[in-house]
C-alpha cells in the first residue's frame, strides 16, 4: 500500500507544531490528518477516526505522551495503532526510555516538514 491516504492523528499542545505537521503530512505525504491539542482530545479523535498511526508529543500539560500511550493501549479498538513519539529531547538516554514504553518509534523536534512524511513512513514500514 502506498503511503498516501493513511489517516494520521497528531497530538501536540503546541499549535504551530500541530499545524506544520498536519500540512507536511497532508501536502507532502497525501495523508488525511486529524489533530488534537491534548491527550484527552487525542483519544476522542482516535476513537472517532481510527487512524493508521498517531504522532504523539511527549511533553504536554495534564497528560504527557507516555500517559496518553498507556490510555490508548487500554482501549481495545485503539490498542494496535502504531504510536510514534514526537519530542524535543534528543539525548540517547531519553530516546531509549521512550523506546522502552511501547511506541513504534521516536521523531525529534524540530523536524523537517519536507521529510516528516517519509520519516514516519520509514518508522512504520509504509511503502514509499
């Protein structure tokens, strides 16, 4: 299956990151993108649209990314959706800790909007 046409949910408390990621994934990758500003809204969006992947910010107020990931895994219909963390923390120790939480992978901020779709596809094994 080609990468275009996948449904991706972007959950990030930073409006500019959400907007850039949404435009990059839709315009460059051809994906249908839905966004949420926090984990609770992200869970609601994911339940509604049943995405092919979730791009999840690590550091958010109220519920951080690892907490949201745990909640996603508690919902049977969302349990198998691949989640990729999006983080500004780029230390090897930080990335190793995030990898150990059950996400499919980690992408770092700032990201190149022109490469975001390809990097997500590579982590998820989607055909280019």
